[in-house]
C-alpha cells in the first residue's frame, strides 16, 4: 500500500522495519557457503553509527582511547578516569548524503563527577530520516511524515583499583518510521525498547625508551535489551547488541609531541541467517546454521557459533577498526584510520581523516570519511563535534587571570 516518491528512502525504511525478513528466511543456495553474502541485520541500526568526530577520524574506534565527554557510546567505564570535573559535547553528522540530502544524526552528551572517581553521564542521540511522502497504489498522496529515531542514555562508572574501572549504562530507544499509517491493512506503530551496556577499562603507564607511554584496554557489550516491533502481529527484531574489544598504545616523544595507535574489534551478538533448503521457512527446513527465532540471551550466546559457514564465516563477522591520533602541545590533533568489514558481511571499507583544536574552554573536532569503492553511499561523510570543559568555562567567567587567551 505504501509507495514512496523517493525509492531510496523506502528501501532504507524497509530494511529497518522488516529486518526479520533478512534474518534467515530467504531461500538461498547452499553452494559455497563462505562465498555468498550473508549480512547480519537488526532493528534500529542508527545505534551503531559513530556519533563523534574524534572517533570518526580514527577509523571508528574508541573503546580504549583516552576518556572524553563522548565516552558513553564507546565505553562508559572510561568516565571514571577522566581528568576534568564536568563536560558537555554536541556532534552533528549528515548521513548518507551521497544518496539523500536530508538524513542526519545529532548527538548530545554530558558528564559530571559527583565523588572521587565516580561519574554519572547522559546522552541523547537523534536520527532523522528526512521528509517522506506516502502514496497509495494509484499514486494518490496519503500523508507526509518525517521518520525519526532517538535514544536516551544514562550511565554510572567507578574506579575499582588503580587503573581498572567499570561502567553500566541504561538506554531507552524510540523508533517512529511510519507515523502510524497502515501497511497491507496492518496498523503500524512506533517501536520502543530498553537496553543496557556493560563495560570495563584498564590503563597503565609504562616507560619506553625512557619516555612516558601508556597502554589501555577496553571492553563494551552494548545494546543488551528487549526486541523491538513495529506492528502488533509481526515478529520482533533484535537490537544491534555488539561486543567491542580494543586496545591503544600512546607514546610521548617529548613534552610537545604525542602519538596514539589503537585497534578495535567488533562483533554483533545477533543470530546469523541460516541456510534453508528452499522448501519452506520453518526451522525444520534449516540445512546449515541455526534457528534465529530465539530469545535475546540465547541469540547472544548462539551468535558465536551459528554461522552456516562455520568458523570461517564466524571470523568474517568481526569488523576491525585501526587508527592513529597525533597531538601537538595538547592543542592541535591530526587523526587517521581505516575500517574493515568483509564483503560478505556488509563490505564497509573506508579510510578516515580528522583534525582537532583544543583551547582552554572548548575543543573543536572534524572528521571526513573516504570510501575505497566508488559510488558508495558512505562516501564524503563528515562529522562535527564541539566539546566544552564546564569548569574552565565557569572559571573564565569569574576571573580572567586564571585562563589563557587565544
């Protein structure tokens, strides 16, 4: 019944609304299991889009980088290691602009230390899919609507021992993609869900070539929560539960020059689509892989061994992000990175570059994405972030002698 005057937008909406249709219920060939496309999909994929420019300039990594105000998305446990007492940040990303001009992601985050090495933080993520016009089968306009999704997070982190911290986060998710119109005589409604994150962070100062260095490691299991549905009589879809592991190494060449190298590994903890024999879509017809219609805890555990292609396919489900960050005098930063996803699991491959400028009160970051394939919908993606140190901002308003001038 719904026909969109912008075909691309319909496809984007359909991929999200009907994610279950891609979780294994298609009749596919069993020949060369490890050579066919078998992408894992979930609902609300906007939760996996990198929101901030610092991480965006480093190849989309951040689970073990030094803490900042945007640590909520990457690893809430990092907050307890942050030096400043409070901060706030706003980031903006025009999304898929190579295809559609009015899709964007806006991200607002803030934190506050309320006791020594204990931090509370919150963030708001808003994803707009632009203006949509719905028409019936004859082309008559039914309504216009601006689909949108958002999530609101709160977190708590604390220091366990010197160099080791942990964090938890709670998240409310709202996804309104249709505005309540009917699809095939079935009423639709916004999807709602709740989820949580569990994270750890470890950092240790070391000496290399008689210079100060640092090693850090991080872990975050994000979006652990209930499935989401857009109609009363349809199957619910998995959230993009994700396991992120990573580490960084930072070396100070002298008091002015510092370089950080990092690497993240990501794996969706969502069932892999199985292979059916082509005679039906019930679990009895699965000839490779496992039934994806399971509970969330079972699906998370099952995701480590349910790929139809066995261990080879499981390894292909791990995305790798690598990045470099160079700081001069803690004022100016240059960043670059590379993100890799196997061609049978989404085929996202791109380089990133970024810069940062840090003054006494605020920091401005910019990132730019360069795809390795032509006509990729992610090409020319830009990100902008503005970070504020609230204590410095307060001091600058009360005494001019305590702040530097730039």
